[in-house]
C-alpha cells in the first residue's frame, strides 16, 4: 500500500470514532469487572483476581497503543470488538452473580403467610357482614389474629365477635361438627390440620384473606471471620420460598476456615425442645418452630446449643434438588440398604449415584431406615453436602444461567455475596480437602408430651438425651475454637 493510501485509511474520521468508542466501552466493562472481583472477593483464590486484573490492564494498554498508531484500521476494529465481547461476557456473568445474591438477600428479610376466614362450602353465608362469630385460637396466635381483627374493622368495616379455640385443628373440628359459624386458618398451620384431616380444604369456602408480611430478625457477622455457624433449614412445600412452613430439615453447619473443618449437626424434627418467639419458650416438636418463622427456628437452636447462629440458608428441597440434574448428578455413600416409599427406588449399601428424583426419594425416606428420622437426617446431610460441593466446582459452569435461576427459586439466605465467595474460595484453595464431620442429637421417643402448637393432639416427639446434648454442644464449640 502506498504512503498516500495508508494516510487516507488512517484518516477515516468515522472509523476513528468507532474504534475509540469500542476501546472506551472495553475500558468501562473491564473497570466494572476489576471492581467486582475485589469488592465481592470473586476468584480471590491463588491471586486469580489480581492476575486477571493485571491481564485486563495490560490488554487495554496494548489496545490503546495500537489505537494511537493505527486509529482507523478495520483489523483494529475487529480486535476491539472481540475485546468488548470478552469483557461483556465477563460483566454479564458477574452481574448475574451479584443480582442473584441481591435477590436471595432481599427475600431473606421477610416472610409471608395468610390468615383466611372460612365457612363451610355449603353455608348460606356469602359475605363477612353476615358473619356474627368467628372461631380461632386467640391465645396461641393472638398477635396475628389481632392484625386480622384490625384489618376487618378498618378495611372491611365489619366487627364480628371472635371466640377462642384451643388450636386451629380444634377450630376446624368444631366447624366440621356444626358447632361454629366461621373459622380462621393461618396458612402456616394448614399442614398440621391436613395431617389429621387430609384434603380438609375441599369442604371450605373462603370469605376473606389477609396477607401478613413479617420482617425477619437474624444475626450477621464479619464476612472475613474465620469461624461461624450457618443454619440450614429444609422445607418441602409448594409456593414461594418466602412462605412460612414447618422445617423438616434442621442442620447447623459450623465452619472454621483456618482449620479447614466443617461440622454438620442434625437436630431431628421431632426433638422436644423449648420453642422461642411465637412458641413462648414452651416445649414442642422442633419442626413447629418453623411455623413462627425461620428466625424462631434460629433462636430455638441458639438457646438449645448455647451458641450464636450467624447466617441461615433455607432450602425448598423439591426445587433445590432439581439442580442435581444440571451438575450431572451426585454420588453419596449409603450406609444401609433400603427401598424408598417415594418412587420405590432401591438403594444398596455403598456409593449410589443420584439424579434429582432419586435424591428426593433418598432424603424423604425414614420408615425404611433403622434409625428412622435420625438416619434420614444423616442422608439429608449427605445430599446437601454433595450438591454444595458440585455447585462450588467447575462442573457448575456448564449450566451457569440455569443454575442461577434454580438457586433463585429454591434458596433464601441472609449470607452476603462476600461471605459466600469467601467460603467458596477457601474450599477451592483447599482443593476440596475440607474435613467434614457430622453428628446428630439423640433422644428417646415418646407419645405422651403436650404440644403447644397443637394442644390436644397426640404426637410423636423425641425427648432429648442430656448426655447427647452436652456432647453435641462441646463438639460445636471445639470447631469454633479451631480444635
């Protein structure tokens, strides 16, 4: 090419402007990436965040020098477009991760449930103004029912008389027997009623529903702390993850990053312990703490084990376990052969490979296990651990967008992104060598203990063994202290 031809090419004003705009956009996206890497601790392992930042700066510097020498060349435009695409993909990935964390944390600040006024399906009552008396447990759920009464008076301009029942189950029994005109059912108690009266809702007709949105009060900790405890609550219910529900899985994950040890402590759902907050510190099944909110479960376990719980993770098992298919399944070690009621799957002793359906059967089964609910808790620990390991590995990158969506639908947590990344980075640095141990609180079964949430019902509970409780507390403390 002649000198005059090169001069004309390099003096193309439109191409010059386009190239400088492309370089400027690459600079902005790279700056966002570098900021995010250090702000949230992303890839802060083996100094990868530092290396990537230096690479970005060097590449941008070289591109800037090339642009000064050849400001209006097409081949420079192509290189700049490729650079912009790389920076854009990285920025989108980081933004998805930051957005996911923000949504999970936003959901963690509140919980939702409904209070509904019902009449029998064949009742002549068609409107709240026709209802004179409403039956509800005014003592055990007085705060929520007071909100409903205020809503009826203020927004519906009706003021029916409220009469007290011993429980929501008792209220439904009286309505069913024709001894009540209308009742209130708190949605978080619906499954307790259904445990005695399957499909009870088919005989009811709603007149009014009041939604309660309650702020959660949970603890936080410095994301750089070397030791902390996470409460893992597992529910298996329909509806949004923010819905209040009994907690079928109650695991404390005590982590010490310095000693690279994790202790999983399972507390059986039937453990008979004082229930905090809405349970008024009255003894009841641990699973009933969940109906007062995840914070009630946290405070109950804090009181039981005399240790602070810094974060919580709430899983909806049905949707969470679907993530297993996105990471190619998980392997767990099975201690005893059994056939599951759910799906009729046979699980032999040894290593078993689980897809999402088999995993759901594996974590639900308790009747076919020698230790019943205690052994089910151990199986739940195994599956949760296996899934978390896969999600923190490179296998998760293959279906990154789908996993991000799946996590959003199945998890609620108050852990910050910085804390999650610190945990993932330390796990990666250890090359998966974290020493994970587990323990379970033990006790004796009983059928003669009263239930605060379900008075008058004969329920199976596990009376806690004092020696087991003392040993469990000591083991948690040992991990926290790095022993």
